[in-house]
């Protein structure tokens, strides 16, 4: 990941960046936690993107496992 002319190496890897305007974080967990939201917000801030989607595929329907975050 690039941040202010720095290359950040390590465990920070966002799942999907679409058109440079939307970060999508994919999960398959029993329940979404505040930790998952914090992770998405961190990716959004580092990527300079204002909108993010947190999608949990381990839910009854995709609608139930979808959360939109905006900075």
C-alpha cells in the first residue's frame, strides 16, 4: 500500500479497491465486529477513499451481511 510517498509493507492488504473510490472488505464470519469496521476504516483512510463496503458472506442473505461506511 502506498501512503504519502511511502510504501507500507506488511499485513495491510485491502480486498478490493474499485475505480479508486470504493474499498470493499470481504469477510466470512459469524458476526461482523467493531474490529472489522475499524479495519475497513483504516484501509479507507490509508487509500484516501471516502466510501467502503463491508460484506459478510456468512449471513442468511447478502443484504443482511452488508454494511456501508463513509468517512
